[in-house]
C-alpha cells in the first residue's frame, strides 16, 4: 500500500511539473537576493585579529608597497605617503589607512540591467559568481580547448539562466579576438545576453572608458547617472608580495573616479607569494588590500570598494596552488574576521585544483564554498565551474556546482515552525504503522515542500541502469545543452544590440584600444 500511494504521489507530482494539472502550485524559490543565515565562524581571537590588522599597518608604514604606476605614486604622495621614486616604494601611514576605511561605504547598491536583479553588497548579504579568468574551457563532448568568444557567450547564457549566480564575470578569455577589440566583444555579450550586474576588465583607461560608454548606451544612462550609481565592477589583483602593477593601479584610479565597484583582491598563496602560516598570509593580504583601498578612497572618498580575499596554500612538493584545503578554509574564515573588523563588504574565492570534474573537484569546491558561507562572505567568486586552479572552466562542473549553490540558497529561506508546520493534526490523522503519503497535510504541500534537484538522480539502481547509468557529470551535459538550445535573452538586453554595434563599428574603424601592460 505504501508503494502504491508513493506511485500515485509521483504521478500527481509529474502532472504538476508538466502543467497538466496544478501548475499554479509549482515551486518558484527566490534565489536572487540571499541573506546569509549562519553566524560567522571565527578561527582567531579578537586580540589576534587586532594584532593582524596592526601588523598589516606596520607593513605598509615601515616596509611599504611597490607601486609601478607614476600617477598612482603621485596620488599617494599628495595625500601624505612617503614615496621613494628611485625604487618606486610607497609607505603609507596608519592615519591614511584609517581615513580610507572611514570613508569607504559599508553598503553598495549594485545596479543591474533589470531592477529585480539589483544587489546590495554589504556584510550579511551573499552572492555567488561562476569561475572566472580561465584561459581554457572544457566539456565532455568537445574536450579541453582555448577560450573563444563562442565559449564566453555560452557561459554568459548559462549564468543568465540560473538565478543563484548573481553577477556576470570573465569566465573564459576569448583568445580568438584581438586584444584591441576583445573588450567590445565581451561587453556586447554581457549586455545583450544578460540583465545581471556586469564585469569590466581593468586593462587601461582607453578600454575602461570604452566599456563604461557601452554600459551607458545599453542601459540608457547619462554620464551623470552612470557616475552616481554603481553599474559594473572589476577585480583588482595585487602582485603579491607587496606590489601593485600598472594596469591594476590604473584600474583603481579609473573605477574610483567613475564611482564603479572595485573588488580589491590580493592573491596570496601561503608558502609561495606569502608567509607559510595562515596568519602570516592573511597579514600580507590585509596590507595589500588596505593599500589598494586607500588609493581608491584618496581618488574619490566614498568610492565603492569590496575588500578582497583569495588566500590558500601551495603543494610544497610541486609549488602548484591548492584549493578547498583546510588552510584555504581557515584563511577564508580569518579573512571574514578581518573584513568584519573593517566593516566592509568582502569577497572570497572558491574553486578546485582538480583537472577534471570528478570527486576531487566536487570535494574541494564544496569545502571552499562552505568556508565562504561560514565566513560570511558577501561575494564568492569561482563558486561554480572552476578547474585546474583557474586554468579551465567546465560546463558540466558549472551545472553540478549550481546544485550545491541552490542547496545553500535553500538554507537561506525561512523554515516554518508555526503550529500548522508542526503538524499535530497530521500526526493524529495517521494511525500507528501507517504512512503520510496521502495525509491531508502532505497533499496540501507536496508540490512545493521539497527542493527538486537540478542534476542529482534519486532513482533506484534498476531505474538508473535502465536510463543509461549516467553519472552526474554526464547528466550535466544534457542540461547545459538544453539550456543553450532553449535560451532567449532578456528583451531589454537584446534590444541594445543595435546601438552597441554602431559604437563598436566606429571604435573598430578607429583602431580599437590596446590594453596597458
């Protein structure tokens, strides 16, 4: 009888899924705006956090940071930093840093193309991004290959499809497009295929200005409207240890002037570009992040800045980076404490060092994800699809990782605990030894009670075998192919193609814009 009732329930549920009956009750969870429900977990005492912060200030004041861009050194010097032009070193006093921390906003409204996709970047909010910055792309059907514009467009479509991915990013580098024109193609894809918060490369002022203009054109913004709101973001990586190169320093200046979001992120691998201890790596990371943040606030007090953290360790036998390790998680938890010490929104990093989408890849990515969730990260980059320590992104892994992200998103929803949810009447209705399949309490809720998996297969071994014995990774291939086949861009975004193409044609005829190195 139990099996029969369960079959009836499954048949009825399938009817609801296909719209034949009860489709008005289909489950529509909201993944677009997440608040982290977990208390942040510490690994350091309050005194230790204060000591790390104080030591980072000492690093900046006594040792300094090498800044390769003359304009940036001049800006620091005018604000009171000690600059040695001969060796390009900038020493920043703690008063300058504290003033910068005081002026940096604690909450950043991030304005997307569709107002329903706007984000608020602040402590307590939570946003996920796909793996970014990879030179290669991989999937089961076409194998591993260099990134192309077509691959970038595929990832943009997939990111647009899933609400649990909140911001766009540079998933894969389109190496088939000349770097003088690459930013036009990347921005066109973002702005015509998606209505989410876009990413802009910081590769020199000419490319940045082109990119800002494309956003203004696509979104119908005046120069003043663009400058008075955050409509895009970039990621600034320092060259650890203690160096800020020309494109990154210029990016800080360009984005701060325009009032656009800067995610200032040192990439400190303990034992390689940073001290081998977690506390030492975080001290260096904190110093470098504060140096970049200070430059942004000198350029424009109140410039929207996200404190960045992406610290992990290396394999001391090979020097290769590792992710999802205990040290990676500890560094993320510690970074969360430092971010809360400053009061700023902050980013963490997920990812995996695995070479294919396998058990190692899932294990490392999910431990890195949980580190970010338990650390209270505002933005987690590389949360889906990232392999080989960032050398490739995988379409299948993007899908399987989204299952984990949607599970986390489900945990953000309130769990009812009122009398109706506690269900005394349901317990009373079912006699000892009976079942709840057909109970009124169940029948009123079964369509929306539980999360429905994206890629997981809950069938028994016999049914799974009859269906082809596919692994989760193999099933993911069919999912991304179906999404790409059915994809329709948002109408507002697609409508921007004409004005963008006109701008791109004009700038291409003028020779484009070479990146700064």
